[in-house]
């Protein structure tokens, strides 16, 4: 008897490779929309950050499907949009051919480890995708997402909402115009994870969380998705998964797409060539207690090579910051009493800049210029509508059929995400390595399973394990 091929199995079908990426052919192409036409959107992950994401999308589009692994988080959204079909398993959306045909776009706001697979399935079906930061859980996924967006000619946007800020856009323009001269040194630091979620030293593979039984409202197997099979443990869902390697990407994955975004955009950074890290509390279960990561980027047209330093966590009871001399200069420049818990410093031959912001939305230049909400970009489009503005720009790109209009589209966001996820590879291996961005490979064998992990048996719907 012939076996029926489901919609998602067709989307996962293998095809000729594009470089190092094995891509399935698009089963449909993104269609053209009339300016006044109302798009239809599906939300995958509608609790936590996903709650505001689907709300913002729903201000612009008709919500036709909702999915969450937690019934308690799904229920209020189902009440808000009673006509929308509801699911706790996103795979079922792609099995429903009639529903899928009625969807124009997806908003994916799951835990990090489940970002890539539904996003790739959606793009292969010719659907536009908005995906929360970090774009992916591992480096290869980020490369795959870039390639899929380009191949399927869909409009995409990553949810690092600081990108919408006029201050960030103007600061990036000033860096590109050479306001600081040649920039070879950057420092970025964060206030995560302290007070936000548990990881080393509080939780490690030697001090794991207590095992338990998943609450009745949580579909644990669907939460695990592509991640390894593991018993339910208290504290992981709905927020603390960020500190666990199987589901989250630690402080650097969670926050670098925000805090390093302005610098990455302004200096036109791309694939790094070398990555190293000094870290403490390194273990197989959770992200470390602290880390100082160095990411080296090569010469680009109009830009010299640059080393970006990332700092996270506490060492010997003290929070990690850039060198004291730079910290003092930043405090003086901003006329502040102390340095902020999250921010960035850019050092150039003609001066330096300091951003006392998670999002890089306010930037002080030692040359006397300030980029903030009161300034307007000159080459980038004006937005300044925060998180809603990030969705507005994405929908405008869809309507215009111009993916580049969404400034954090996957072509850009994939590079940004991958560069900092490489920091986690250096942390976990404890080794410096050279990286080949075109081949997505490192020159140490220990890096390979971290660059591209193996999906759980039965959950690889996109040919990722091939």
C-alpha cells in the first residue's frame, strides 16, 4: 500500500545542496500582496515574549493559528482570537494543508532550540517569517536560515527590537561614515544572567535541578522538540531554559543580538575568523558562571580588522567589565556616576563611543555627537516605534516584496547570531579556533558537534541530521 506523504514530509524532502547546505525545494513561492490587503499570520510560541510578538503581529494581520506547548499560555490568546485554530504541536500546522494555504506569515517565539525548524518549514512553504532572537540555537542553523530566506524569496525579520530605534540606526551610520576613524577594538558587556535565570554556579551538571513531573498544562515532549530526551525538571519551563545548553544559548546568545547589534551593523561585521574564550564554571548542562570572549573579524571594504570583546557573569565576586581606563572614560563622556550593567564601548583612531543601553539606542561619541531617540537616521529609514515598529517594518517589506526593507532580515540576523554563538563554542570547548564562514567549520574537531548538533530521533523534519 502506498504511504501518504504529509505536507511537512514534503517540506523536509532532500534536494541538491547549495554550497554546504542541504536544502529542500520550495513547494510554493511567496505571493505578491495588494497594499490594502490584510495578511494572515500564525503564532508559534505565544507566551512570554511570544505574547507581545503575536499581539503586535495581530495589530497588523489576521491571526488564523496559534500554537504553544503550555495550555495556560495558549488559552488567553485563543480567547482573544476565537476564530484561530489552536495547537500545542507546531508540526500539526504543517500537516494541515488547507490551513497552511491560508497562512501568509509565521511569528516564531519559542525557546531558542525550537526556532530554526518551524522557521525553515515555513520558509520552504513560501511563508514570511518573524523569529525571536537569537535567530537560532546553533551556528549551522543560522547559516541555514540565511540560505533558506534567500532561496525562497521570503521577507524575514529577527526580533531584536532595538534595531527599530532611530538612535541605533544613526549611530551605525556614524560608524560607517568614519566618525571614530579606524575601529579595531570593541567591548560589549551584559547584566545577564544574574537575577534573570539560573545557570553555573547555581546549577551545573554536578548540581542539576530536581527531577519532577511536568504540570498537566505543559506538553513536555513537544517542548523538548529537537532537543535530547530528558525528564522534566523544575525551573526549566517557562523561562530558565535560557541557561541550559539543550534549550538556550546563555547570556551571549540571549543578549548579544541586542547589545552588540549597533556595533555589528555600524562596522559591517560578518563571519569571524578566530574565536577564543576564558570562562569559569564550564559544564555540560548549563552556561558558565562568567566568560570573556574574544571574536576577531577580518578586514572588510573600508574597515580594518577588529577584535570584539564580550563580558558576562561574575568572577571572584566581581562583575566582568571592560578595562578600567575605558570604563572611566565612558563614565566621564556620559557625565554619569557609574558604568551601566549592560552596554558597549567602541574605540577608534579618532575617538571612542559609549552606549549605556541594552539596545544601543543611545550612543555618546567623544567627537561631540549623540545618537538617540531625538535624532533621525540619514541613510536608513526612520522607525523609532520599538517592538511594534519591528513588526511594522516586516509587514511593510512583505507588502512591497522587498526583504531588505526589514533591517534585521535573516541575511543580516543570521550573521549577527552566528558570530556570537561561536563564543559559546569557544566557552564549551575551552579552545581558541579559526573559523571558515563559507564552510561553517572550525579547525578543532571538538567544535563540530557544537556548530551543528544532532536533532532528536523522530524530530528532524528538515533534513538537518543528513
